[in-house]
């Protein structure tokens, strides 16, 4: 345990110091992306495999030190299990990682996942030796099925990708945390630092975000805010919130009043 009394963040057999994971898209420049990663304190960075030209003279990978960050390729823009599995294998063959953030999208407008295809792809990639982190709906039943299929974590959405709407169904996130033994990482929908704090206070083991930082007026400052919110939310969850009550109770009750 660390000085806060927290246990290490164990994910797929690795220990990460930060519970915040950042993406790499939508930044105005690669140097800005690099600075945001540093300000966030993250240890893991996700990269869309199908959007990286590995033959280009300079790519975003040149701004992600491999000795500092764990690379998490993702299968963004895949709409079938077949495409997602092929993309994951290409990432591994290119030397990126045997880890994969698995996305199988079912609807272009909402970017909600196709859970049937997601489950098929998870089973196939786990059998092929991948460490699979699937992006899924905030669905308790599907989370349990993904865990049973060998997923190293489940990544329920907080809201549609890139929407910035925040955590739309807090109860479902809390129910998923109760239902599975693997880490729960809230993925998608974060718009501001308070959304990260809420996710962590619900018991999430981590948060993955991108647009909230990349699209902020001051991305580096927002990255730091996300770092602090993640730490504060985790501390709040560890501390345990006070009971909710229907009526007021004085902060300084009479000395002879019983404690409730």
C-alpha cells in the first residue's frame, strides 16, 4: 500500500502508478500532446492503430517515449469482430504491443459498441494471447460476460465518445464495479475534471479520456486538472462518504445529543 492506504493499480499483470489513461487524437500538434501526457501524470497512452501511418517520416509515436509510457493500441473505427481482430494482430506484428483496447462499433452516429461482435472478438484475441481491454456499454450483464471471456478489464462508457456529457448513469457504473473482479475503467464521455472525480468516487479503478483534454482551451492545464481529480476521487472513495440523510443535522450538535 502507498501512503494513502491504497493498493497498487494492477492491470493485465502490470502495476501502474497512475489511474488515468490518455489518448492521442485531436491535439493541434504532437509536442502539445506530449506536454499533456506529461502534465496528466499518466503511465499508459492509447493509440488508434488504423490512424497511424507507420511509414511516415514523423508520427505521434515519436512523441511517446516507450521507456516512460505503456502503449495501448486500440481498434477504433472497426465495425466487425473480424476487422478488430485483424487490426489487433497488425498492431502486434508492427511491434506496438500485445495489449489492445478493443473497440467494435455498432453505430456510426453514437459510436456505441456492438456488444455481440465485441464478445466474439474478445474471446478470439484472449485465445491468441492478447491482453484485452474491451470498450463496452454500461451494462452489468455484458461486463460479466467479458470478464468470463478473459478480458483483463472492462471499460464501460460514461457517455458517448467525445460528447463531454459526463457520467450519465452513475448507478450502472457502481453496479458493474460490484459485479466484476477485474478492473473497471470508465472510458468515454468525460468533459471536465469533476467527471473524473465522480467516476473514481463510484469505485472505478481508472479513467480513460482524450477529447476533454485535447479540446480544452488550455489542454496542458486541463491535463493537470484531470490528474488531480483522479487522485481526489480515488481518495474520496477510499475514505468512504458520509451517509445520506433526508433532513439536516447540525455540524456542531449539543454536547448531550446522541451521534446518529
